[in-house]
């Protein structure tokens, strides 16, 4: 007997919920999400569990942050019972060990979470897999023990051996209505015993999402490649400040007039005189402000300033990008000091980070604003939550294409 798979999913390494929000908007129903960070989970819980009631959370799993290895150890029996009931598993292990934006380290313990991901897939055996990771995931480490084999190939081989037809490729989210150049490795897999399953069917996901994007963005009233100014111009301070509601001693600004289609979309149901959530300006010395003004005055491109200028200004940071109004932003990372605002001498706020990642303004971020030092590897404050996320606007488009794939291939013998 054939049955159409339910439109449900489990989100692994869910972060603050960017992908889950996109899938919610595409009509999917979450079963549960696994996220280790209490700060990131607090954001996901507030917005998607409490506000949107998006998940049909099982009674056997406490509704709080979880380490995937602990879940696998303590709830393997319950997870295995989900076989035949889960259509989709989404998410990708933390990317810091693979990222070319940071210190690439093949020995980073977070890289081993790939094995946890594979184990979870083996227990649940969902119909479809959606896996995301950084561009560096497709690049071998120089001294890779696998003789130069890329981690993307290792995961592809593992999933194939576990009974999936898979296909992966690099996608720039900046081509899908997001005001940011953000290239990520996306892999889609379909279980081999499903009628019509093939590598070509998995590959068709990418054809579908590309074909659908123009109609999708048109229906939303959006353009394909919004600029930095399109995303941020209504959040400039104009030297008018108010107290930040949830950050004592810091200042924010209120909304100004909408000037782009992107702002109109992102600000739905938000009052004009409201204080944007997480729009707290950093405290910067006069010396730093003068330096940022100087960099803005002598640069004309939206890219990392050159070594000569860094030496002149005695800047030791690896990346410092002065944003330009009519371009897309570079990839948003977990380091707020990496970018200079396009028209004010300051770094971006958390809300502006969220805008570049297509989070709607109603979505509120929880936990610390930022952290530093050794705590960077432990804590996941607001900036990091956003830097680690999949843009919800892309997640929604992925959700539509995955639903199409579900309907096309998910008639399965039970």
C-alpha cells in the first residue's frame, strides 16, 4: 500500500531557528529541534515553540536545549520508534572547524558531530534529508588523513552506504532575495527504497528551487538581490537615541520611514515608533569612531581592507569590511567587529545583522548580546546565533522545493 509522507520534520543543530522559521512559513510542521546552546534554544523556544506553536514536541523529550550525543545515548529507543513517521530531517553540524572565515582545524571536536548526524539519520531513516554546511566543507584540509578527500565526499559516501541517493552543490543565498553573499554547501538525499528515488531526483531539488525563486520573490514583493541600503536604511540612528529596553546603559534608535520593498516585507506588523528588538548600538571611543570615519572615506569597495591600510592604522584583525550602500553584504559571521556600517561610523547592531540574514523584525533574539575570548567556543550570544543561521527567506524557498520533492517521490511501500 502506498502512502503520502506527512509534511513534518526534525531540525538537528537547530540554532536559533532560522531554517525552522523558513520551513514553518512553507507549511511544514516541526516534530522537535535539537540545539545544544541554551541561548540559541531560548530564542528558538520563544519565537517558534511559544509564539508560533510550531512543534508537535514529543512527551519523552524535555523541551529544552540538548546535546545530540546525549539524546542519542538516552533516547535511542524512542528515536528508532519514529521510523516511518518522519518525512524530513534537516540541519548541519556546527561549521567552525571547516569554515574558511575562521581557523580551519581538522581536529576541532565539533567536526566529529558529523558522526552523530549520520547516527541520528540511521536511527530515524527519514524519507528525505536536507543538509547544510559552510563552503569550506567541500574543501580538503592540507594534511587530511583521508588523502585530500573532502568532508562533503565523506558525508555523501556515508549517507549513500546508509541507503540514500544524495546530491550536493554550493548555493549562494544572495541569489535568492537575501542582501548578503553567502555561499553554502547544500545536500539533499532521498531514501533508496522510495518509489522512483534516484540521484537525479535529489538533484531536481536544485532545479526546482532555482526555477521557483522568481515567482516566489515576486509574490513577496521582493527583488532577487536587495542591497545593504535596501535592508538597513530605516535603522540608521540619525543621532536620535533612546534607551535600549533589554540592555541597561546602551542606546538604540526608533524606526524611520520605509524606503524599500525589503524593509516593507521585513517590518510587517511592526509599528513605526517602536524600538527595534536587539537594535543596541555598541559603545565606541572617539578614537575608534575617527578611525572608522577615515576608513569609510578612503575605501570604495565592499571588501576586506588591504594590508597597507591595516598596517597604517595598526589594525590586527583578519577581516574588516566597510559596507557600501548599493552592494550586497559579505557573509555575516559571528564577529560583529568584521563590518563597518555603510553610512555611520560604527559596527552593525544585532537587528541589522538579522536584517542581512532575512529574519523578520518580529523575531526576537534572547540571551547575551556578545561574548569574547575563550567563551567564543562555549557561548552562543545573539550575534553568533544570527551568524550561524540559515536565512529564513531561503529556508522557506527550500521548504517549498522539499514539499514538491515529497509529493513527487514520497509514495512509499509500507
